[in-house]
């Protein structure tokens, strides 16, 4: 048996979007009941799980495995924000504190509790 965090405390809600977003897109709130893709330095509200007809299922809590850019986060508490629409970035100024449970420096992926 191996360690797994998948499925822990997952929380999702459905939001409208201006355009369909790909799964794995980091999103921010953009209006009443609406989300949009993050740009660099944006606070991450959630991660798109699926999207169809401009309705996005967004994961707001639980464990996610996401790419990162720049300096690798460390296991433990990190200040993270969007480095792009699809990758996190360590940022002491704009980042929100999130727990990182694992880091794969070879693949530039980190497991985060939202």
C-alpha cells in the first residue's frame, strides 16, 4: 500500500465562465457566480475539474496535484499564487498560505491542500 491524499476533503461548486476552461486551470472570482482563468500573481480561488457550455465545476478544497513555475515550493506551509493560468508559484508578497504535502522537482509538480 502507498500513501495517497486523493479525495481528501474535496469541495466543488459550479460557476459560469466567459469561455470554456480546460481542466486544471487555476481560477479567480470574476463576478457574481463567475470565475475566470488566473493570470500571474493572482490569488487562486480554485481549480477547474471540468467545464462545458461555460459552466465550470471548480474544486475549492482538498488535495490537488499541480504544476509549479520558478522556485520549487517546500513541503509544509508556503505562500503560493498563480504563476500562470495553469501553474502555481511561490510568492511571499502575493501568495496565500497553503500546505504543500509533496514536491516532485523532476516533473515540477506539487501536491497542495486548497
